[in-house]
C-alpha cells in the first residue's frame, strides 16, 4: 500500500481549492487533502491532526478570514508537535512584510499564488519534492 500524505490546505477561495486538488491529483502521490476555509479552522484542524495522525504539509494562504495566515503560523509554530511540519505559504500577496513575517515565523517556502493551472502544476511539483524529502 502506498504511503498517504496528509496535507492541510488553508484557503478560502473555492476555485483555488478546486485547482489545488486537481494539481495534487496529477501527481503520483497518495494524499489526503484536508481543507480549512478560515484561519480558526486551520488552527483547530492542525492541532487535532497533531494529536492523532500528524500532517505531512500545510499550505497556507496569508489572507484568511478569522485569523490571518501569519497568526495561524505563529500559533502553530508554538505547538511542539507542529514545530517541524513543513509549511508553504501560497498567496497572492507579494508584500515584503508578508514575506518577512512568513520567514520569521518559520515558513518553509513562500510562493506567489499561481494565476493558472499550468503554474499551479509547477507548484504541485514543488509540493511533491517537499513531501518526498520529508517522508520516512
């Protein structure tokens, strides 16, 4: 049985969620995609996963309702069980302050949100590399 990766996507745009799922489906990976449409839910789901079956990766949008991405990352990095989980910040924000905050808070990567499916496929390949690098 293939290894199944657990990925938490914190994203509030339904179209981006659908495209992200399509991009992951194109990879030769078995994965469970958990979606949180706001920051509060992302924190709760990540903490819940840490108690049962830890996440292999979190992909986090900066501009989320009910807790911005930097607050989500700040709270989760304070949890010992989440301190080593790779986090990719994927957002439309190119603000230097957002990039600096993500780096300071321990994001593994900061990626500009793709504008089309081809660009998202390139991001999916990066995600695959991160997952394979961190798998046992």
